[in-house]
């Protein structure tokens, strides 16, 4: 484990959504993790597992009226973001922590040029900044994401750019104020593979140059294995396994992680049947009691529907929440 | 075990017909039920008013009792000629609602047919759209005036006129909705399964385009009723002795200070009828959509 | 040399053939509604589908792979080109004559949410083809067939009365497959059939498709952008770029011995997954974006992004045979 002070520490975070008077959905339950300076933390899971909600909670971007945080603290450099006023929080958004979304088009205002929007980010960050200095900083940020002719990009509107280009601009915009933490929610899911490769390559370079810590959310195990240092696997609003990336892919211990890895068609599976996880991903409304995976798990016993398992340490930096992790076959 | 239970909950009683489903969902909406009751009363009056009150009463006047306020004898009072307003309002329902509903339904059917042809055949679409462009260039009130002047003012001619005037608008609006539906994957999927064009329209396209169309149609019924009234006022609509609600309202203007009830009752009749139709429209839209079922 | 190989290939593949399929959509129109520029969605696409096998089609968005599938099923009418089904030219047939082939060729859609009519019950959606071709003599027979199809696709027959929105994504895709199977087809186009699904559900659907293929001896055209999945399921593959085929051949040969620079880049861009894969992998990162299909580059369409592009690429490249049953369209093999 890393003994440095963590940059971000999420402790026992739970998020509920109030749908109407009677229904309260538990989107995230008792999630704890840390992000250290300069590292990339991957969060992997399928739809409805709570990965996006967790990250939106960091900047409190969940729909204000419907969201409740029954438990949890989110410490960023020692300060609790949960206790901050909206004003304090907006000073941190964009400048200390910024975000890249899956669909950059919806995250940008179509009525303003890229330049206007980037300059605004800087303006919020530092009100005394000279306009010319801000302009230079923006050009610099665009140059860093390897877009030719940055002056032209500054003057263009978001809808005139291609998907890959937009996502790069989005990254430039997120990086312009030199944040310490970048939260990326499925940043390459909407892109084609060759464009995805470009963007991932770029993100890795930027990370090395600027030393920014990244939280990288995706459903794609392939992408995560190339990007992340450490990985969290989430299912049904809970973390079920945490490990360094190579450890996770070579020695997964949670049955869900194993299933997820095996259901990916790799080249060695040619001609055979794929291993699969039976059943369907539960919606928040019909989440089973205890371990949320118990109705799809081949090792499930009564203990699994009785209580959510405690986190146990497999090896240094590798924890798993499963009653039966010792008995599940080791995948080598 | 748990799986089984969850699964049981999901399984619908698959024996219910589509119609029964729609009725069930409709009955869950109190506002829609109230609207339906009101509308049923109006329709009942339309159909059976002649059994309750003899038809001569509509024009029978009592010159001794002009502009009398509501009383036990004349529930809604009498008008400037001494005619019983209650009787006239009841008989007026036939004319006003008849014109509104009749003209809307006919133009709805014609409009939907035109829109479906447009959606299925690109070349026909091009021609039909140009024709509609030309027709919509003529102000509709002018067109209605000319048509009524040629044909003469009667209830039937009023209906025909209003239909002709509103068909292009209906066709345009339905076409816009239908074109949105026609490009959906499930329409292509039905085609791949060998569904013929006519069946495609009736089974897939129109049912999925119905929500905005129904809302549109209910609004149109009320606006048709008002147009009928307006045309009657100008003098090209339904001829004076006929108790058309809008016409009654317009005559009442002159006596508004002395006899506000002359305007109040036909006005209330128009408002209530329009309201009930709109409530029914909203209720139907929700009931037709299986997704509102929870 | 190429000719004899082509001939042999032809003999093995006389089930379904596309010859020079071209699809141009109007891009911009003038004030009279006449098109002034065209989107080149597919240009001169020719291939043959081996009977009882799976032909994979890969490429990125806008490469025309979906357009090709839709042309085969008559959803789009090709601008030019011919489609032969067991020797009969489908493109020349009148709608009435084409109808028997509608029954034999079906489609599974990409988005299980938009491809099911929300107003119909699952059972009626599945029965649509049965009704259209009068494949059931009585209501009881129709119900029996629907139940059989549902069971075959891993659904509970009791769910026939449910509406699409009451199913999960994976179950909806099973309904789509059951609907496609209702008319007893021989050939099914799977257009990104698993792309919209969660990873753990993808595997279920892929296995289902494979089982059904074995059971009913189906032929698939499997369109996807996911190389891992195409590699897993396909016997042969065609790689498309900007409306044209750039490489085609047996899956294993193309995978082992990628010839076209684009194919190489595409395979290398797919994120490596296991540690072993990661090691023997060099990543080729392409520069720039896919050009607009309205005005594609002359000659080789890949040349604007190709690391090996030279002057002669401005001329139309020729087909070359890399090895038996593996063809590439690139100047590097002149």
C-alpha cells in the first residue's frame, strides 16, 4: 500500500435516490476508497452498478433534489467536500477537480465557442488573471492535446468538431486549470477504436507530464487494463473487489470479477463456448438482500443472502468482499 | 426460489386483451374519469334531448317574459325574444358538439390517410406536400367564407367547410409525427418480418403516433366549436333561429349588462364540453401507452 | 493465379453473393429537392457468404457495414450492384417475387430498446412473421410456436403477455432473436447485435447465437465494431473502411497475418486484455480522423491516415492475394 497522504479519500459513502414518496433507491452503499497523487484508479462495472453515481457524488453533481447522502465523508486534501457550501465547492470544481464525460457534446454549451468556454473555466479559477494570459493558457492546453491549429479551434463551436476532436477539446478544457484530480466517466465509450486509442494514448502522456491523478470509469475491461494502476470492481452499488491492475487480471478472487473476465471473448477462446454469468443485471428496484451478486453466483449459500460480506485482505493491496473467496477456484 | 418469485411478479395476466388493458389504465386516472362522465352527459343530451323536450320549444317564444332571470319556470332564464335558454342550450349541444366532433373526426381520418401515404411513398410525399403548401397559402377564414357563401349556411355545410379548412393542417402535423415513427428500428424490423404496408400503418405506425395526434384532435374539437360560433356571428354560419352555442353567445353580447345569464349558460356549456374533451384526450393518451403501467 | 483462387472461392460460396453493391445517400439538396452531393455509404462492395458459416464484417462508424446489411435485406435499395441468393438475382425482382426471400432472410438489430414496438406484447412481436406468412393454421398452433421460440431463446413462455419495457436489455435481445427465427430463416444479419449489452450479458447472447447456428444450421452476417467478438464468432471476415472493403479472408488467416495497414491499426487499437496479450503487442496509433464520406479521398480511401501512403496511392488500388483465401486491396502488395 501507498503510505503517502491520499489526495482523495472516500469513506463509507452511501447515496440514495428518492423516486417518489414510497420508493427510495440505494444507488451506492458503504463505498470506501482512496486515490493517491499521480495514480490512476479504474472503476469497472456494468450498468446500474453505481460507478458513475459514486464519482458524481465527489463533486456533488447528482440531481440535488432527489439525492440523499445518508452516510459518508469525502476528503479532498483533508477537507470534507460533503460539508462544503455550494460556493466553496464550485471553487474546487474545474480548478482542483475536473471532469470528462462520455458524450462531450452534451457537456459543452452549443451557443458559445470553445475559446469562450475554456476562458470561463480559467476566469472562475482565478479572477485576476489577465485576458491575454488566459488566452495563451488555453492555446497551450489545446496544443497539449495535439490538435493542430489551436487558434482556429478556439474560435469554433462544439458541434463543428468530430467526436474524437470534441473529446480532446473536453480533455483540454478539463486540464486547462491544471487540476489535481481528473474524473473521467466513460470518456472513450462513444468513440471508434482507432480514435479511442489516440485518446487513451494522449491521456497517458498528459498524466505523466502533469502528474494528475485520474479516476477512470468504464465498463470495458480492456481499456481499464491499459489505463489503470489500481482497479475497483463494483456491482449493485457496492465495491466487491479492489486490487492492482495486474493482480486483478491474473488472480481475481471475487466470483463476479472472474465471471466478467471470462465472459470477454479473447483470442484463446476461439471455437469454444464463452463462459458466462447467468441471469441479468438487477435494477436498483430489485436488488437482492445481502451480497447483491448472490442470485447470479454459483457459489452462493444462505450466508450470502443474509449479510454483505466483510472486506478481507487477500494480499497487500488486494481486498475482496466475498464469503467464499477462499473456496472459489483460483484463475491462473 | 427467489428468482421464481421475482419472475411471477413480472408475469402479466396474459389473457387480458389489449382493450381491457387500456380500460384498466384509463380508470386509474380520476381526472380522465370525470372528463368521461361529463362527456357522456353531453353526448346523452345530444342524442336524447328530443325525448325530454319537444323540438318546437326551441323557437317558441313568450313575448311577455323577455330577459327574465333564471327561475323555477325557466331554469336558465329567457333571452331577448323570450325563448327558454335551457331548452336552447340543450338543443345547441347537438349542433355545436356535432360540428366540432364531426369535422374533427373526418379531417383526422383524411389527414391520417394522407400522412400515411406521405410516410410510405417518397414521391407521393413530394407532390402532396406541394399541394398542401399551396392550400395553406389561402387564409383559412377566407376559404371558409367563400365555401360557405357558395354552399349556403347549414349545419352540414359548416361541417364540410371546417373539414376542408383543417385537413391540410392535420395532414402536416400527423405527417411530422408519423415521419418520426417511420424511421424507428421496430418499423424496419416489422418490414423485415414481411409486414405489408397497410398493416404496417395500422398496426405499428399509427398506434405509436397516436399520443400527440389525440391531444391535437381534442384541442381541435374545441377550436372547431369556436370557429363555428365565429362564422355564425359573421352571418355565414348556421342560420339565426338555430340554437348554436357560439351564435347564442354572440347575441348575448348586446344584453350583457342587463342579462349576463344569457351569455353565462352557453359559455359554460362550451367551456365544460371543451374541458371534458381535453380531459378525456389526456386520459386516453396515458392509457394507450403501456409504459405508464406500474 | 488470382483467377483460379477466385474460382475456387466462388464454388464454396454460392449461397449469398453481393456484387458491386453501392449505396449513395443524398447529402445536400438544392431548392428544388434535387441532391447536389452524396454520402458514399458503400462503394462497390462485393463478397460471398459461406453457407452455414459466419461472415464477420468489421469497421468503424461510417464505414458502411450496417448499410451493407440493410441492403441485403432490402431496407435500403442499392444505388447499383446485385445481390444473388442461391443463384437468383434478388435485386431485379418485383416485390411480390421477392417476398419468399423476405421469409428466408432476417435481421437482429443493434439496439434492443428501439427495435421492439413498445405497444405490442412480446408474444405478438415474435408472432409477427408467423402471421405475415400464415405459418400457423390455428391460434393454438401459433401460441405453441411462439412458446417454442421463446424457450429456444431462453425466455419463459409465460412472459409472452409482457410489454417490451418490462424486460431487461438481454431479454429484449432474446425477443429480437426469437422474432427473427419465427419465419424459419436460413440467413440472419446480426447488426451490432451485442454492442448495446452489458459485458456479462454479451457472452450469453453470443453463446445463444452460436447454439442456434449449430441447431438450425443458420448462416450469419455478423456486423460489429468489436474485433474480439468478431474474431470469436466468425469463420470469415471482411474489413471495411469508408464504404469499401480493404481486406477479406478466412478469420484465422486475417487475424494471424494482417495485411492491410488499416487492419493492422484496427487490431492493434483494440485494448489488450491479458498480460500475455499486452506483451507481444505494438500499438499503431493512427493520425487524424476518418474523412467525410461525402468527399472521400480519391484512390485508396485510407491514404489520408496511412503511415505508408505514397503518391501511387492516389490511383485506385487493386485486389491482391496474400495467401490462399486471404485478399487485400493495397498498393503495398503490387
